[in-house]
C-alpha cells in the first residue's frame, strides 16, 4: 500500500507541475501578445508613420493645409488618427470652397484637392454689397467701389457671407453676367424684379425677360453689340434665338422725315 500511495502522490505531483507549466506558457503568450499589440500601437503612432506632407491642389484663395491643421491633421500627427471626412467637412465650411476631396495615404501623406468658387458679379443685399458666385453663394463683403458686373435686386433679403441666394431671377442674373466677356461685364448692371430681368450692357438697355437660357441671352447680346449698334438702341433677347433691336427714337424720327421728303408733291 505504501508503494501504491507513493506512485499516486508522484502522479499527482506531475499533474500539478504540468498544469503549472501550462499556466506559465499561457501567461507567457499573453505577455507576448500584449507586448506585440503595445509595440504595434506605438509604431503606428510613432513619428515613423506620422503625417509628413500635405499636398494641396486647386487652392488659390484658401489655405487647406491650415484648415487641416485646425482639425488635428498637421505634419507630425499620427496617420492613423487622421480622418479625411473631418478635413473635407471643415473645408466645406468656407464659402470659397465648392468641393473638397481628401485622401489619406500611408505612411504619412494627405492629398487635398479643392474646387474653389469664383466671383462672377457683385450683388446688393440689405446688409451691403457682396461678391457672388454663379451658384448663388455670397463669398465676401465688397469694400469700396464694387466692380462690375452688378446685380441690383430687392428680393434676396438679409443675406451675408456664406449664405446662398435662392431667388431664381437673381441666379439667372448671375448666369447672364458670367456669360459676358470681361470687356462687357465690367460695365454691366442687371436689375431683378419679381417678373423679369433687364440690364444695361455697354450703355445699351437690354430686355432679358424671364430667367431662362441666360447663357444664350448673354451670347446674343455680345454678338449684337459687336455688330455695331447705333447709340441708344434697345436690345430685346427675351427670345435669344430671335433677338430684336429697337432703333433710337431720334433715328426713327429722322427716317420718318426722310420718307416724308421723298413723297412726291401735288
């Protein structure tokens, strides 16, 4: 019995040691795994994989790099913590930026491509004069004498920088102004009413009608003025494919007199 008890005791001891070794191996693997995870976390957040460069295209009036830095995406920031969507959202808060695409590339590059709005005209609102983009966004306040073309409208309300014009007629006026060449647009004023549009282009009064086909109307006005109109003529491009020109009243009166003089006397 003593021999049997001794063998049982040895077996129990072996089993206990085996369990202890198993627990030790498991603990070692846990330590290795935790260490590997910690090393990986340190590595991806280390300067080795930090943002090294920010490449910007399409920006002239804005500074996308500064905007990116403002949301925590400056050079030296761990690449893993940079979110392209956050940068895009921050960029689009600027009225000058119409579209933004941000790509974050490993090991440490941010590529920012923006499409900026361009002022096509100035517009009066109840809060002053502002530069206006063709999509109706007010870009900045105009200080001093506004540059042409100019839109005069009482239908835009108390808008300010960053707001978007929703009035269809005013948007049509902006499209017309954008369609003119710089030599004509500088001296152009477009008036907006509830029913129709009119303009003064290079000194010629222009009837524009409803805010439709405004690019075609701008092209028609351009062609008519280039053809050499008499001073004081009135242009009507309500139907841009069939534009009309009304001669000055003085010229019409002169033609009447000529016709009367040409009649044979009794």
